[in-house]
């Protein structure tokens, strides 16, 4: 499926996003998605589209730790999303590229 993307691979319009597109982006990012990956993507989309917030690493870890019933580490989150959970999550979730400069 062909959708318009920015030069960095982010969707131009978040409404174009589908799970099939996400699967293509996962493949481009060399990630084989598990349910935990999908949970993060769903959380990211909900936060950005419904809440108008851009989650940071700490917020993602806290929410997923609660959902999965375990204490998460940054190391684990980077195993899921090696190029930074918040930024890669936005990209795979079809959301706009982060304008955040890193840190908290």
C-alpha cells in the first residue's frame, strides 16, 4: 500500500495509518512485532490522537508496566524498539515525527 511519507519515513497524514502499513514499517525497521509492540503502538496512537500528548520513554514504560503487570526497564523497551521507543513508536504508529530534543 502506498501512502505519503516524509523524508524520514513518517506518515504525512495519521488517518492513512492501518495495521498493514504498520506491519510494513515494522519490516522496514527490522522488527518482528509481538503483542507488546502492538500495545505500545496502540498506546502511542491513543496518547497523541485522543489526548493530544506526545509520550516520553518514562510515560511509555509506566503505562506498559501497568498493562503488562511487570516493572520495565529502559533496556527492555530498547530491545523492543532499538531506535528509541517514543520515536520509533510514533513512526510505526503513523504519527507525526517527534519535535522533542531528547531527555525528559
